[in-house]
């Protein structure tokens, strides 16, 4: 007969700012109804990410990152989502990145470099 293990309890001390963020998250979440559920999920996700060998700030996909924003920036982006300008915070940040890094001059320079590299390559027939 196999032994059934019970959940063990731990004591976790957190800064009041983190607890406030947790409480706000839990109150707006449909997935978590209390701090313990959120903490268990967060610890599990962290351990799974470490076991998978993902770098800090990234997930399993090479183009997916986690970004920590100052509260004012987060509130501003959240407001844009609430107003329907963006469908999600992720979409808003991707749009900002595109505007910052892929402005017209930069895209044209990248295209020009690619054309120059292709024209510089020559196919050498086998001897």
C-alpha cells in the first residue's frame, strides 16, 4: 500500500509591497483565490523554468521575454489596453519595440546591408 503524502507547510516572509501586489493580483484573478495558490503556482513555474534551463527573463520560446516595468509605465500601458488601443500588454510592448528598433531608416539600412552581402557572395564551382 502506498503512503499518501500530505502537503507540508512553510513560512515565507515577504516585503509588504510584494504582498500588496499579490493581493491585487489575486483579487483580479479568476485562476487564484488566495495567496497560497498564487505562491504555489509561482514556485512551480520558477522551478520548471530552471529545470528547463531557460534564461532569466525568457520562456521556452526564443522570442518571448518577461519584462519588469516601473509602475507608472505599467499603469500607462494597462490604460491603453483598457481603452482598446491594444488588445494586450504584450501587443503594446511589441508595438513599442517595433517603433523603437524597426523605424524606417533602420529597416532600410538592414535591407541595404543584406543586398550588399548577397552581391558580395560568389558561387565557386567545384574543381
